[in-house]
């Protein structure tokens, strides 16, 4: 592993997080002081990526707006190492079938990949950001974040989320669907409110007021609502049902979004405040919320704290993998054998195959979990393992990381289908092809080590070949291993890797 991962994060270290939201993009650059983050630079731009989402695809204009914004953000990131920057994409990118048209050029601009995260992972990171702004007490709290395309709900105590949910309702998507032409009237407002009631009703039994002691709102929309109701004298602090009702009546007196004039409402919130109030009113009614205070902590702060954990060996992904192994009673001794052989092969090939620390992490997690599918059935256990890795809620993991884990786990043995890697961009296909070679050989060798210890062996590699060198006569004395390698030689040919051994 690189030195970056072997050191704690000293005071004075600088980290950056970028939240690629459906409405706005946010950048925070923070310095770490005494275990806490102190913002150095904070930028936000209204990009409305979600407004450019039509029939599951981002428009060229929306993509360009986003990339232009990132080009401006990048000027503040030049001095930071890629490992100290994390960019996360939320609902608009989750839904976009052509997300790679944005994420690949975005990676070139930022020098760091864009992680598209699932809704529940977004909720976890929001909670982490909010929890660090609140008193460290034992009260159970409901945290709500109304975004441009989705709304996240979390119940937790202190820094630990206990229930996570993400619903498909947001102020940008509802603005587009419920207020055609940006027209405000009682019918359009009622449509948005009713839709939000239906969505929120799906979680009401687990998130109603009896399950938490206080409610905290995060995100620009809820902070904007609190600012408006406070400055207009409708609330002494926080958001109440009564203040929401007064704000609703005032908003319905305007005819269009661009006509709204309210103290406390910024220009870039005009076209989202009405659907935002409709969503807030619905969740207040369905969940029994009487009062909500707001927090300045949000997703971007949560990403910073999560990144701090990763760099300090407190990676939530490790806890997730440990929990998965325990849940499905995977054989940890066998997993350790596979991981050890993965490490041998990775160390020998990393230079030639241009593999990085993040590639080792994928191999490490795949080795640990490659047999979890045995809990379902021994037959096709690799497919079952892949299914679980692809579809389980895995806190800390991005969509791409889960998909890559599933690909490696399914491809650990058996036939390699020619289309296994077809949906991946070319750079990903290259690295996944090499990682598949490593995990497949490591799994082959685990069967040897149940009978006899595998000797030290030589490994040499170039772009299209891998050569293994065993002690003289060893392969002849182990015909089963020789037979396994002969089979693997044919399979790896489909990955365009020529395997040789002597």
C-alpha cells in the first residue's frame, strides 16, 4: 500500500469534497484541526443537472453546465493530491443512463474520480455531516435532506445512523413535473403535495415522531425555508407547521416562480422553493413533525468526515465487509488464503499492469467476500456472491465499487462471458481484466493449499501475458494443479491474457 494509507492524518492536512447534486454543485475545501474540519473555501453553483434529465438521459447542455462548473472548482484543487479529494454524484447521476458522458470528463478535470452513490449511502453521509454540527447527546434524531431529485431520511443517535431511506422526490424534479411552465396555482401545488404524501407514506411506520426525539433539516431548501419564515416573523426559530402554512399561502399569491419576492429567499432558490415547501409540508403531516431545526452540515461535510476516516484506517467499508462476512458465515480461513495469493500476484504485476491502491482494495474485499454466496447454494455460489454484492446495502461503497466487486466475484471461476466487461469504459475494462486474472488464479490456488502448502513461485507480466515459475518438478508432482492451470490458460485467453507456467 502507498504511504498515504499508512499514516494518520496530521493536523493541518487539507481535504476537499464536491457534492454533485441535482440542483446545485457544492465544493468545500477544509483543513483538519484537532480531529475536526475547518472550512477554508466553500463554493456553490446552481447547475440544475436534474433539470436536464429527460427519459433517463442527461442533455448535452446539462452535462456542459456541470463540466464548466467543475472547471471553475478545479482551480482550487490543483495543490491537492487525488487521494485527498472526493467527488460524489447523487440522484441525477444515479438515474442518468449516460452518466459516463459526464463522469469521465469530470475525472479528467478534477484529477479524481466521481463516485455515484446510492440513495441510502447519500443518507448516511448527510447524517455524518449533520451529526458533527450537533451536540453529542444521546437523543434519537430524525435528519431530513430535501435535495433536487431525492429526499433522504435518517434516524440516528450521536454519530451512528440506525435507519436510512431515500425517496424519489426532490424540488427540481417536482418543479418540472408538477409546475409546468413554472406556473404557481393551487392545483399544481396540490399535485406536488399529494405526490410527496404518497412517497412519504411508504416509510411512515418506521419514521413517525414516536421513533425520534428531535427533527433536524439539512440542505439548502430547508435552510432557505427556515430563513424565510424567521425573517418574515412566522417563526421564532426553526420550521413549524404553522410557519409552513403561512409560507404556503404567501407563495400561492404569486403567479410564476420568477415573480416570487420574499425576504430571505435568494435568487437561485426561486424556482425550487414552491415544490420544496410542498414536500416539506407533506412530510411534516405524514411523519407527525411539529418542529424542525436546521443544520448547516450536509452531504459535503459528511464526505469530508468519511474521507478523514478512510485516510486514518477507520474506513466504514471495512466494517461493511466484516459485517457481510459475519452475516453469511463465510469461511474466513479460506478467504485469508485467497487474499494472501491475491497479494502475491498483485505485488508482482502492479507495475506492469499499472494497478493502484484502489485496485488492491477491490481485490482485498473480493477475496474476503468471494464465498458469501455459499450461504445460498454451493452450486453457482460465485453468481450468488455477485448478486449479494451488487444488490445489498453496503455503507461506504459507491455504485461503481459495488458493481466492480460483483463482476470480480462472479468472474472468480468458471467460464468467462465475452460481454462481462462490455458496459465498462475502456480504462475500467483494462483494470478489471487484470483484476479478474488475479482473483481467478488466487481462487484456483486455494484448492491446492487445502492439501499442501503452495511454494514460493515467480511471477512476471506484461500488457498481454502472465508467466508463473514454480520450483523444478513441483507441477509434475501436483497434477491437479497442473490440470487447473491448463483449464485457466484457455479461460484467460478470453481476457486476452496469455498464461504460461513452468
